[in-house]
C-alpha cells in the first residue's frame, strides 16, 4: 500500500481576458487584442542553429526548460509556416545569402531573434569569413547576449518576442516605416 | 627497404643539383624544387617502380613576405602507401607572378586542394580545369591568408575604437 499523495499541477496560468464590453452571452472587444493574444501564445519558431548556441537551444526546447510552455511547442523546419526565426550560432559570410533567403520565405508577420554573441555581432570571430552580426542581412527584433546564452536567457528573449507580438498593430506591416526598414535591407 | 637516403640518392641521380635545401625534420625528407620542375618531379616520383609516391596527402601554400622574389611557397606532401614513407617538397614563386603547374592531371585529389590554395593565397595553377574560389564568398576580391591582410574583417565600422585596436 502506497500512501504517497497524488500530486498534480494546479498552478495553471491563464491568459487574462482582453479588455472589452461583456454582457450575457456576448463580448465585444478590439480585434487587434484578440489576434495579438492568439499570436503571442502560439509562436512557431524556426530554429536556425549553426553551432553551440544551438545546443543551448536544444536544452531550452527540452523538458527541463520547456519552451513549449510559451506556446512554442511546434518547431517548424519549413520557413513558410513560421512566425519566428531563431538564429543561433556563427553565420559565415557564405551563409548570409542562405539565411536571407530563409527569411524571405517566411510569411508576414515574421520576427527574428539573434541568439548569442556570434549571431548578434560576429562575437569572437572578428575575421574575414564571418558575418559581423546577422543584422547586416536581415532586420532583427531581439538580441540575446551570451556566449552561449543560458536557456533562461533564450527564454527571456522569447518572452521579449512575445511582448513585441502582443504589441504588434494589425496594420504595422503595411506601414511606410516598415517598408522603408525592409528596403533598407534591399527586400522588396 | 626504401628509406630517405635511397630516395635522396635516386632524386639526385635524376635531377642532379636542381633540388636544394635538403632537410629531414622529424625524419621526413624535405627539399625545394624550381617551379618549372614540379610536374616532372611528381611524375618521376609517381612512375618510378621503387619510389611509388602515388598518394598526394596535402598541397598548400605559405606566404613569406620577407623572401623577396620567392614570397609564396607551394608545399606538396606525398605518401608511399606500400612502404609507408612520406616526403615533402616546396616550390617557391614570386608573388607578382605566382604561376605553378597544376598537378590535377596526375592526382585528381589536387583539384580541390589547388582551388583552396588559389582561394587563400592566389597561386595561379596553370592547367587547372576550374580554378575558382572554393571556400570563401565569390565576391571576395583579395586573398585573405596573405600576410598583408589583417585577420580582422576590415569592412566593419563599429569596432574602430581603442578597445579593438583599429
């Protein structure tokens, strides 16, 4: 006979209901808020892992740190269905155009996270063959420092992305400012 | 049993005093060959029934900026797989006119190694079927392993303070 008490998780976190006008059987709220709520809790990441930061990402995605808690259960290895590209590791200059093409294949809205010193700035590889930060070829939303960053840092960066997704206006990607940003990278 | 002395004797018999700088660091026979003779020497080492150097282990270059007129050394490493013996020889060329005959006709493995040597040092291998860059980006307009080019990426502007010594 085991008298071990049955334990289950009763600390489930719920997203709050967005602001709105509620009555019996209906609720009226802002479409942008509903879309943001859905988007930020179901980000599909594309892991673009090239070196040691990728190993940290594996830990981040595994059960101990569990990236799935943030609705990012589904890693996608096709850029077409992805919302977030996580670039983890040194990007050689020769890989620059490939990274750029993967980014171009992603559908809008898309976010970019540069994980680790190499993806952010070239890191210790200040040399003729290494891209000095992926922001030379694609626009980056969140930079995660570290060499490599701990999984907590990657999770923190992911939560920053969630904040950005939450604050994203529905029309932002159509704005002149955004188009100007992309054309600064020679896109469209 | 083949050994360094026999190899040296046979090579001197064939090429007399054109081979120079004989040395045996770590028991590996090393010498220098004029650039015009590299293919003749390779062919002789390959064809001779006693020498049997039929495997090209490595081929690369070294830049000696202080050796005026002979700045680039192309180094060949050969392996006799039957007697398990290795030799190495160097070809020195002027950096202004770095022409060396390609060994691709004799060793298929020389193809990529010569492309790499061209990519990093700019050695012009005459007779190579496809002498283009192999590892670096195609747009690169210099040979990065030559000593006059600093290791650091010179195209960036954000590391120009005293912390990075630019």
